[in-house]
C-alpha cells in the first residue's frame, strides 16, 4: 500500500530537519516523490515562520518548493481568523513573522491592549518576553474575548534536544487565566482536508508523516488517511505501546521510509 501513495504530508521539525540541518534521507525521499508524479506538502505546526520564510529556508536545503508546498499552522490560523472575525481586531502573541503572515491575509492584528479587541491568538514565539505574557493574561482576565492558539505541541525538537513550543506557552498562560485556547493546527483534520482539496489526490493516495503522535499522527487519523511515525523527533518506539494514536506505519527515520517505499 505504501507504493500506492502519491500525496505526502510531512511535518518538518523532527521529521525531515532539526534546526537548519536536514535529516539523512530527506533529499532522496523528496526526489522519489517527484519521480513518481507525486506531491509533497509540509504541514508544520511551527508558527514562528511565514510561508515566505519557509520557502527561503527550503531553498537552502535544495528542496524544490513554492507557496503550494506548505500548509502551516500560521496559514490555517490566518484563514480561521479572517473567516471568523472579518476585520475585527485581534491581539497577537507571536513572532514578527507570524504577525506579518496574519496581516498578509488581511487579519486586523495588534500587539497593543486596544479597547475593541475581540480575540487573542497565541503562536509558537521564540521571541517571547515576559511583557507579552503579562499583556495577554491581563486581556484574558479582564475582557470577555475569544482565545485561539496555533498548535498544542508542548516541545519543538532541536539538535540538542527540545525547547518549549506553543502548547507549553499556553499551559503557562493557562495557570494564570484558567482558560485553554481553541487550537487551530494539527491535530485538526482541517489541515489534511485543505491539502486534499488543493491537490485533488484521494485519501487512499495520501500519507501523513511526522514525529509526534498527538499532533501529526492524530491529524492523519482525524483526516481519515494513513500515517507514518518516524523516531527522529519527539515520539519513541516505547510510546507506541500506550498511545491512542496508533500510526499505520513506523520507521526509525525518513531514510528508512524512503528505502521501504522506493525499492
């Protein structure tokens, strides 16, 4: 069944790369996908970068990409905010790149505590400072506004281990405000549905590949497609014993997946 797959929805951090370093086998896998007339789309929950920033990053990896190669949690959140709130004002805790991405989709965003704010949104913010945290806590405690976040990931893989991700930032805020946000990114099945609609491939032709069970694999399961976990990021083989998110396949790395599917 693996050899019937044409659309590959891949996580980035911990799946095909760690920081600025590609994981072995990634380029070979991407070339294989192109050789069979398939399509790869990167479905990342990392909201620190816009799609334009990711294009620049992947050009340095020598991976062929364009704007259709990415469905990020930033992109999905921007669409959600625009469709839900139109031109109403949104308070943002996030990186400059994330804020620019929201503005690119005509979302009316601010980092100030304006009177007409209707929603607060949190992204994975590697530019975080305590003032940002204080501001959003004040808004959520003193105003009757909605609360949204890009993704529930607790950690982000790096070359040295892990760093706190959006889910951890929201947990910290949650201890103060006693609220949890609506998470827009994976495991929300909307991410898979957006990719299927964009490409025209069927669910049977689609494979979600990632290193997290509770976001990547859960997203594929929720979207009704096959999944493959790799053990180069957060998930371990031991985790498979007790998880409710059982992947269709498991591989030590993207290289092992490539060797299984291409030969």
